[in-house]
């Protein structure tokens, strides 16, 4: 049972296979040291008025306050690291946000253009394969120059990445790749820290 495994189990895993732990496992380490979480299992034998103090003492003894604070600062949920996890991650995410906004602005201008509008199945920007595209009517494919990423089931709509945004989309994908690399680096570091304290 997860509660029985608790913090000691996850720290033992971190000790032996540190870099192999994923975000979910590190999150579980953090969640198990919460006074609202599974730590209660280990202190259930204490008098009620001493349980919080006992839990705090156990947490600090096992992990130490710096690691406890680091985990709390870095991890938002089972699937997400906080921007504060590292300056590099925060910087990359700011760039992704700015790049995405510029991309949407460029495509929104295209959608508002009357010559382009008549070629679209509907006036919206969508995504295919992680890239921003426009839903173009099949009979107008030659009027919107770009890369075809997908086709609707009926074949009446082509999802085209306009040539005007190909380079910007490439930049976005590069930034997303850098973000993932930084996330993996942070996770490896957190796992190593947990392993050190195990």
C-alpha cells in the first residue's frame, strides 16, 4: 500500500536508482512528508497533541529543512515543475510564452485577412504535431502556401502551416526541447538529493 511505503520507501528508491525516478515519484516523496499525508501513519501511536510536533521532527531528521524547502519550491504537482525550480527553466518558459504570443498574433492577422478567410474552413488557429496551423479548404490549398500536417476525416480540410510561421514554429519546438532537457536535469538533481539523505 502507498501509505505504508511512505517517505522511507521512496527515499530508499531514490538512494538506489536516483536518476531513474520521474516527476511523479519525486512528487510522492514530497507528498509523503506533508503533515496532512502519509506521515500520520508513522506517528499514529503518539498522543494527539504531540503528533504534529513528532511529524515535523521526523521530516527534518530524515530530509533536513533545506531539502524539504527545495522540494516544496520546485514541484507544483505530479506532472509539473514550478518555474522557480531553476532560473534556466523560468527563462525558457518566458521565451516560450513570448514566442507563442507572437506566433498567434501573426496567424490571427492572417485569419482576419479577407483573402485568407475565404480559403479557411473556419476562422481559427489550431495545432497539429505541436505546430500552429490553419484549417484550409481542400479546394483552396494552392492559395495558402505552407506545409500540410494533417487532413480531416472527410478530406475537405487541410491543416496547413503557413510558410510565414515555419521558422517561428521551429523556434518554439527548439525551446520546448530545451525545456524538457532542463526538466530532466532538475528531476535528476532532486532524485540525487533525496538519495543523499536516504
